[in-house]
C-alpha cells in the first residue's frame, strides 16, 4: 500500500462504555463517551494499512494531545502507525485533520446522557446521528456491534471531509434488534 493513494475516509467513533465492558484500557479510567477511534483512509473496496512513508512518527506530546478525543495516547500512536501513515500526511497534519473531522460531527445528547443501560435496535443510533447531522445520508453511516453491544459509528467522508455514501461492501455491520447501549461510567 502506498501512502496518499486512497479514495475516501472513514471516521470511526467508538462508544467507550461498550469497549470498556469487554476490554481493560487506560481510556476506561476517565468516563469517556464517543471517542475518535480513527480517521481511516479507504479504497472503494478495502483499505490500506501500515503504508511505507518517509513521514516521521508523532511525538509523545502530539499523541498525548489527542487524549481528550481519543481516550489514550496509545490509541493515537496505534492509529497513526496503522492508518495515519496511509494518508500521506505528516503526523501533525493527520491528527489536525482527525480532530477537524471529529469536531464536525454533532453527537445528539440522547446518545451521551444515558443513566442506565438500554437495549435498542442498532439503527436507532444511526438515525439519531443522521437527525443531528442532516448532511449524512442513510448510506453514509454504519453502526458496528461487539459482544451484543453498540460499538462504533463509522461515517464515510470524502478526502475533503464532506459526507458521502459508504460503498455497498461496507453494508450494515450490526443489525441487532436489541443491542446493549451502556451509559458512561
């Protein structure tokens, strides 16, 4: 895979309470809700990863500066190494672009202010996100689940961070009618 050669991005927002119910991580210590899992370069079919690049890796200060939206500096470093290098951007620019993409998404309060676990159809989470972000199409947002829980929202964006439809091969990853949606701890 060659750095900078890709078609679009996926902005992956991870629901930290679900992740923390099955994993132990430093991101679980601070009561995070929707965190930036990553901004992933994609092909129309498939995706690049671990691309060769002359770009230097991010400094400790740069990855530490992403903790507020990524939950941990370790996640920031991993995302750079696996996906960021494929963007063709220097680390500083990749993380700035990631922050800009994350900030452009309006997450509705109904998806952040739960005080108890609820079970709901996974598509309800997508519907709420699209209602708060009218430029997102039905085919532009995909929910994923893990261990019967809402895990992530994946939003397809152009290289200029404009909303776009996800390719058909992305499909609806989670079609659970009773997915667990845990509250922030």
